[in-house]
C-alpha cells in the first residue's frame, strides 16, 4: 500500500466534506446575536450614532425602526423583538437616484454574496401584476440554515407618475 494514499484520501475527503459540514448558521448582522436584549442594542445604536425613529408593537413583537447605520444605500433597519429578545432584522435599501436596472444590479450582487456563503437560494416569489391600478413587482429568495433564515426581496409599486422601489434583506430566527 502506498503510504501517501491514506493521508491524501483523508485530505480529499475532508476537502469535500468541509463545505457541507460547516453548515454555517445565519446570524443577524452588525455582530448581533439572536435573543439580544433591546437594552444592549439601544446602547450599541447610541454608540454608533444611529437613532431609533419609531417604536411600536406589531403582531405581538416590539418593532424598532432605526436610521443612521452607516452602509451604502441603507435607508433604514427594522429590529424585531419577541419575548424580550431579537428575532428578526430587516435592512431596507433604497436610493432616490436609482432606476430599475440599478436595483436589479444591487439585488443581484447581494444574492451572489449570500450564495457564496450559504449556497443557492430558493426562489420564493416572482410576480408582476396590477393591484388596484398599481403595478406591483415582487421577487424573493430565501436561504435557511438550522434555526435561522435570510430572505432577499425586491418590491416595486408603480403608477405612471410615481414609482417606489426597495430591496430588503431579512435575517430571521425561526425559533
């Protein structure tokens, strides 16, 4: 038996197994943890110069809308808390100077970055239809890992004289 054969086959096996075994959990952005206390997040936001512009309760969850987190084209970030702990972060990206192609490119770049890290996403929505005179476009992808998930969504609402577009990235704890 070739003495290099066993170590070489072991290295090859590890190489093939690592991407699957890694099974990297999806964590919330900004170095946060699922279940993070609102008080700690409030301190982090204040230290980072961000501002909570709205607090409300929605479907049994406390919801904070935050502006001022420094990231290109990030309009606002919405933090959701259930039972006193962080369980979702929604990052909403918009740019008033962008046209549809800019949003498509932005979403494509985000999707590519997520797929490099978590593999192919699942197409969850793709539609374009008029709703009460407003043409609505929705495209969504999802990645799930263990007890957490990322959703990437493009939404547009258009009438002849106005258009609203946004790309949102949702980090969710499924527990």
